[in-house]
C-alpha cells in the first residue's frame, strides 16, 4: 500500500488509536491523509509512534483535527524522522505558539520539504518568529501560514 486516506470520516480519537498499530506496519506508505477527523490531542499522540516508523512517507496530511499544542509537541520528533517528507499539512489544528516552536525545530531538519501548511493555528507572533528562523535553513516552494487571532497575516510563496 502506497497511499492511505481517511480524510473526512469522523474517526475521532478512538479511530486514530485503533488505526495506529496498523499504520505502523505500513512501511512502504508514501502518503498518509487523516485530515478533518476530529482526532484531537489524544488521537494525534497515539499516532505519533506509528508516523515515526513511516520512513518512506512523502506527504503527511493531518489538518483540521484540533490536535492542540501538546499533540504538536508529541508529533514533532516523529515528523523529524521522516527524511523523505516533501509535504506537511498541519493547518487548522489550534497548535498555538508552543506547537509552532516544536515544528520550527523539525522543519530545519527536513531538507526535502517543499510544502508546509501551518495556517489557522493561532501561532501568534512568537510562533511566527520561531518559524521565520527555521525556514531560513530550508528552501521551500510553498509555505502557508495565516494567523487571524492576532491579526497577523503571513502568507509566503517562496520560489526555489
């Protein structure tokens, strides 16, 4: 199996917890999409060890799951292991500035990452500053971040 998409299925945290052991065994998976499932913090934390094992993953879509900062911090070390990752969609998850800081540390290491969508996460100015430092180390083709709560809008389209 090369691609797995569970988008928009309302699997919630219980479904994510149930899927985690199976996903962990899909070593050749190149695309995992679990967006818009309301998995929350508990579901995302359960998926982190499984995601860490997906060394062939090129695209990870975990958007619109309201995972929060705790789960973003837990996912960061797992995502850091995905050296082949070219696309990361973690938008609309309410990760806040602490989650953004954890991901900023990770994106410095992902040299192949060309698309990173972190918009609508309430990352604030602190999160944006950390991300700004991180993206200096990487050559993205697309980076999208949109902060509405603090009336801070940062939409970047970077060309290689």
